[in-house]
């Protein structure tokens, strides 16, 4: 890496490593071990972020889409830098709940069960960012779940679906959310919701064989 690229990388690291709060102070580093894999991930993220410097020449101005992508890269870098600093005692190590809360801020989560929502809430996800869809996202999908459902019942189902979709649009807009994540059990109801959410919203999908499989570690992976 030449001097220019090194300087740019250093500036990105400096920006990414800024304290989240004015009152947070760095402690004297203690003996520790470098997480080499995590450090390599940071370098790779920096190189990817650096592309925006070259693509935005000479003004270095970014449109809204590029701005989101660039800032997301910086946030990822910042979070990983915090992990390394925490390993050396420079800052306090985040609890799993704090980490999940922070990582899930940009997500709207769709699921099929209220018990899932309670689990997510206990692990740190804001319940306002979780929607329990008790119905599929399209009327015809109801026939997949219940082929014998009477036609007369579909009108009521249609109104519930409209309510769920309105709720999705409202929360995405009001919280300025960037991603929709479907977290469901690996069953027919979960698969049907996930497939339609992917088609309609480009949602990401995480399926568990059992609700008990949802651990803080798995949830961190899902929202990272």
C-alpha cells in the first residue's frame, strides 16, 4: 500500500474508532492476544470502503445510496475495532444483549410467533422492530397452508394481510430501517412467509429447526 492509501486507511480507522459517547475514556491496554482473523476482516472492510474514495473523485461527494453503503462499512469497521480494543481492556466489553441491540438497529424483523418476539426482546432486540405475521403475505399463500380453507374466510384473511403490510411499510419508514430479516421455524408457515418476504421486500432469511435453537450467539450472527 503506497503512502496515499496508507494515509486514507489510517483516516478511516481513526474515524471508525471514535468513541460513541463523549464521556467514554480509553483505559491503559493490558496484555492480550491479537485476534488475527478479526484484524484481517477489518483490513478487508477498509479496502472495500476505500473504493468509495476513488469512485467519488474529485469531489468525494456520495449520493444517498453510496452514502449508506459507505457508512455501513465504517460502522462494521468500528464495531470490529471495538472488539479488539475490548480484548485488550481499552474499552469495556459489550454484553451480548448490548451487541444484539446495536446490531439489530437497522433491521425490521418478521416472524410467525409471539413467542419468537418475546425471545428476541429478552436478547436485546427492540420489540418495536419486530412484526409477528399471523398470516402469510399473500392470500393465495393461505391455500398452501390450508388447502381446504373456505373462500368466504379469505376476505378476512385479506384484511389481516393488508394490516401486516401496512405495519411493515410504516415501521420501515418511521424507523428508517434498511433491511428486513425473517426469522422463523423451519416449517411450512415459516417457509411460506420467508419466500414471500424475500420476493416482496428482498428480505434476508434465517430458519431454525426449533425455537430453542435461537441463542444469543445465533442471533448475533443473524443481524451481523
